[in-house]
C-alpha cells in the first residue's frame, strides 16, 4: 500500500515538533484520560489541523489517533491494576479513570492489547507478587539461619 503524498511532503522538523507537543499532551497532561478528547481538540490546542496530527501519529506511532489513545489508556490501566493501592477500585472505576467511556470498551481494548481481561491481569499480577514476596522471605530466612550457624 502506498503512503499518502502529504506524508512525504511533511517537513521532518515540523514532524518532530508536533510529535514532542503530542507527547507533552499525552505524557505530561494525560489528555487521554478525557473520554471526549479528540484529534480535533488536540489539533486546535496545537494550532494545526487533524491531517498533520494524523500524519505525525501514523509516522511516529504506526497507529491512528484512536489506537494511540487506547495504547496510553491501557498502559495506564495496567499500572493501576498492578498497584496495590488501587486494589479496591472496580474495573469500571479504572476504566473511567484512564479515559474509557464504559467498562465494555475498556475490556475490549484491554483484551485486544494484552490477550487477557483486566480482571485476569490483576489476579495474575497479585499471584506473581505474592510468590516473589514468599521467595524473598524464604531467602532472607535462609540467610539469617546460615549467619546464626556461623556465629
């Protein structure tokens, strides 16, 4: 498939500047958490048009706007699901916190990205964490008993 002509006409400096501005909006300001934040709003805030936004996202992320937004949301959700401080949050709470309009779209996007449901992801990480803690405690215990035997 041939790339659209306008992509080859983009100035690399403009692409880099827009990329940096997009990253600031998403990484620093976390605009993806707003379910109503669109490519149109992004382009208005950056003083450009949606074609440039789409071209830069496609060039730098190999994705379209929606896919890029969902990627940020899913990574954020994965972090929240791993964090013990968020254990009491429901899946719907997490979905809303990262910018999904509802639990169903969150589950679909999460499964598409990870191959597992958010609930399974949380449970698997909790099990892995408890296993790591148990192994660490056992190593510490063995180390202490070896030290006591030396003394």
